[in-house]
C-alpha cells in the first residue's frame, strides 16, 4: 500500500477557504511553514526486505515518484477535500487528466456519449483516439437532455462533457444528464475547468468523475502544467492509479508545489476576476462593433437560469463575436495593448484567443459552425488588471477593428 498524506477527520469539516490553505499539509521533521518540496525521483529503503514489502504493497511508504510523491500527494489531498471526492490522482497536464479519466473507465467494445462542444484536444480523444482502441463514441448536443437519452446503447459506459463549454460557454444540465446516465448504468465524467472547484460542484449534482487542468485557475499565473482526476475510491485508487503508474503521465513534484501555492489564493483571485468579467460583459453588450456576447452570468445568456442553479458565479471567461469576421477579430486582437494574445486561461493576466484558428482549428469548419464558433468569435480570460484599464484597452481595439 503506497503511503499518501494521512487524512484528517477535522479537515473534512473545514470551510473551503481553510482547506485551500491547510488541506493535506504534510510537514517534515523540520516543521516548515510552507509545504515541503520533495524534488526526488526515488526513495531509499532501510533494507532489502523493506523494499520488497513496499513493492508488494504490504508495507507503507513511497517507492518512486512516478507512482506517488509526498508533495504531489499533498496537492491531491487538498483538491480531494475542496471537491468533496473520495479520492484523487494528479497528472502531468490537464489533457492527461482527461485522457486518463476516460481510458481508466473504457475498454474495447464499450460506448461513450459526449457533449459535442469540446475543447479541441478533448474532441480528438473522443472522435479520433478512442475509436482506434475499439470504443464507440457518439457526440450529442449537450444542452438537449433528450439527445443524451436517445444516444444510450446497451454498451454505454460513460457520459462525458464540459460545462461551461469552450469557447461558447454553453451550460449542460449536470443533474439531468447524470440521472439519464445512471439509469443506463453509465458513469458521468465532467471537465470542470471553466467553472473551477469553487464555482461549481459536479459531484454534488450527480457526476461521478471530475477532471481539471491545474494549468489554468489552480496555478493561476501561467507558470506550470498539471491536471487532476477526482472520483470514487475504487476507480481512482485502482483504475486511474494503475494507468498513471504504468504509463507515466505523473505530475512533477515542483508543479504540485506551485499548484499548492496557487490554491491558497484561488478564492480572492476568482472573486475579483468574476466581478470584472461581469463588468466587461455589460460593457461589450453595448458596443455596436459586437454581434453577440456569451457569458453565463448575464441574463442575455440563453441558459442563464440553469447557470444560476449550478454555478455560484458566471466565471471569468467572456466570449463575443466581433462584426466583420476573421479580419475584424484579428484587427481587434492585434490592437490590444494590455490584454495579451494567448490560448491559455485562468491567468492573473487577461488573455485573448481566436478559437477558430487556435484551440478549435483542427476540428474543421463544419464542426465549428455546428458549435457556433464563428470566424469573428474571440474568447477573453479576464485577469486581475484594473477593469478600467481593461475596458479602455478593449475600447481602442474595437475602434481599430472597424474595417
């Protein structure tokens, strides 16, 4: 049995903000204040017999950082506490979290139903990669509960979706989809990265497995890559753990340490970013250079009421269509001075991307049209700059986009 961070019964009762700072802390004999960074690939054993015992699982202890590492285990336990999950395992990237979550549950002959509005790499896993291994897949309009039910087959094992989706911020009814999945004997896996663990709790709404890219809001400063999968004890400690152990997409101890530091400030960062996103949305809706604005926290969103039921705030991502298509969208981006062009999100810096030519380029024009990803669509991840400066930057860039 690999030794992980000892669970604390008192920690289970802490409020989220407390868990984000103290959850899972493991101190060495030096009693350091900050979490210790165990930057080591392996661990020594006091005897050959002890090594044998650890590898057999009969003796507790760490054997190799590809399997488990104390710093990584602290991050896993902290995330488990705030998510309310039975178990968790960290991964090298967000995409390795999604890949591992799905491949740990599926085998040749199984069937997956997924919401069609997926991040480009998630779409690749569902549409291209899983079928190579004999897994049948069906893409549905995630907003349509009847479509989920109609897609069920006798061999359906997993439902998978994002909510809010990337980049048009559609909302999927997590409770409704979970009810359909469970009635069919399937498990629900959700990529909850846009909502973060603070704005939406999928497990409380009926989902079974949650995946995150820790690269985004959890780190929050664009410093490192990481991911995590959370869910039922048996699935995580057996299927997910064994897949990670033997295929190797383990999280770096250093990246785990960075993410632990990021979690400490996540509530204050997110509160400010969500407030700025609301203000930005109100500003953008009034602009004649823009056709549509997508933001779940605004009454103009077609699923505003569902978003209010599932989320505690609208998030910090705002998407909108610039009139004039790709040329105008490019002119707008190129004129920005404070907001930087980057496909990342969740950063303290405001970032903008053009999904049709970046994150969703490979899915093709037809698929993008079905998802509402027009050539004029841009996505802004709202940062911590003063909102007055952000709006002034957008104002002058929109003027430049009038071509």
